[in-house]
């Protein structure tokens, strides 16, 4: 919880009063004692406590009921003063006690579930706790996903937002997803408004199958695509050859260790990079991009705007809209300006939308696409830019 608060909610000094009684940001504080029947002299939060579980949550899927009772034995709990900041960053409080205290938290869309109690206390041989069963099922599902490609089994219905598996095992699906036609302003048009690409050397970080690299190559002198996944780069190299492009090259590397000399790029850009998952990774990329970019050059980041993960269906994918954008807050602190724009992806048919968009974003998304016969998805995106001094 502390690392999440520091790196995602940007409560950088967050601490527990158990570790530092004098902390200026007491994320975890002594329990408010909602249990009336605790044994004399026991910790504040000891005994059985009723919990109300939100229906649109992983916890409800595990329990299959909205009201449960759990055994507590602890003295500390989440400080309610910091709950709004955590919820704005994407965390959800999905289980509360009668006093309103947070007892179960989740971070969608993955199986990230934290509790203020110990599920094993309500487990017995042959009767494991529902949350433990749900965790094991999720882990087994991930193991299955990782083994499907190697085993030659049919592809799963969805990856439930596992972009790492998508990039590694299903680059052809990413290629389909990235090749969908868009109506409205394109990111490259906005980028060209804020930086000059003519006669420039551009580093395209997280180049994937080369879609962004090829667009940049229309205007830049040279584009170097940097990508960690060999499967994605293989598609990019083939596509570059098919297009007859002579001003693009690809190098294997990550956003945090670019295979580029100091100051070798005029512009370092990332288009919807998958490595912006917390505050520190974002800062780390900006530091590395600044190293690789010459003085007077630019760092550019194209990313989905806040509340728009997965486009307009963010509430379906996440179970709730995010309150704001982590990347936006971090980059503004780092001196970036930004411009927003809207665009719409058009899949043509519902089944094509299900096959790529639904495959990536999950079962709830697939069900929504089919129920509403939806073939287009609206997006809001942002182009962030900063000069390197």
C-alpha cells in the first residue's frame, strides 16, 4: 500500500505510523476501533467484523455475496483522509465495515486485492477462503496464458489487459489493433505542431510493430525504433522492407536503458508506451530520454488522457473511471506542456472489435461490445512535450 501511494497516487512521503509515529503523511494510522466486543487488552481491531462488498468487484466475484464477516487482528488501518487521493489514482475501496473503514481494496484491471484482515484465519482444510481460491484461479489463468503459445493451444478469449503477454505472444493481434483506421486528428499531426521533425534524428521508444516509426519516418531524416520484444521487432523489420523505407532502423532496448549514445537524438518520443505504469518509471524514462537527447532537442510523450484508459469504455474495463491521470501529474511536475485531442477508432464490425479490442481489454468489454453492437471507440489523448536544456 505504501509503495502504491508513493509511486502511483504521488503521496511521496506516505508512511505508516507504525513505522514512523511522527510521519507528516500518515497513510496508515492506529485503528479507530469499530469492534465493540474485542477481548480486554487486545489490539484495537480484533474480533469479527461485518464487511459490505461492492458488487462490481473482484471481491464480490470471489465471495458471491455482498455481506460477509471476517476475523481481524491488527492495530492499524488506512487513514480515511488519504482515501480520496488513492481512489483518484485508480485504487478502489470495495469492502467497507459499518464505520465506513476501508477493509478491502483493489487496483483494476488486474488481480490486485489487499485486505485489512488475514483470509487464512477463516480457512480450513478442504475449505479455503474465497479470496485465496480467487487468487489461485487468477494465478493459474496467468500460467495458462503464458503457456498457450508454446503449447500451440487455441488463443484465449481475452488477455484481460495483460499487455506484456500481448507484445510477447500475440504481436499479430497488436498489429491488428494498431492498424484500425481512425477518424479525427492523428497524434502525428499534433506532434508536428509542437516539434519540428524535418531533417531530425528521432528515437521512437517502444516502437512495437513499427506503426509509429513509419509515420515519423515520413517527416524525419532518420528514425531509430527501440523495442524490447523480438516478436514485435520482427514484424517491424518486415513491414519496413515491404514499404521500402531506408531511413528507419531498429534496436533492442528498454525505455530505461536506451541503446543510444548521449545526445544522439534530436527528438526522443514514446507513443502510448506500456512502461508508464507508475511515477518512478515515468521519471526514469524522462531521465534516460534527456540523456539520449541533445541540448535544444525535445522529449515527446503521446499517451491516453486521464479517465480514458481503453478509450470511452474505461468504466467498463476498470469498473470505474479513474479520477485523474497519473502521467499528467508527473509530467507537469517535470516541466512538460501538453495538448489534448480526440479521435475515434473504427473496427467496422462487432466481431472485429471483439477480436482485437475485446481480446486485449477483457470479458466485460467483450460483453459490452456485443450487447451494444459497438463498432467504434472514441479516445482522448494527450501529447506532452519538453525542451532539453
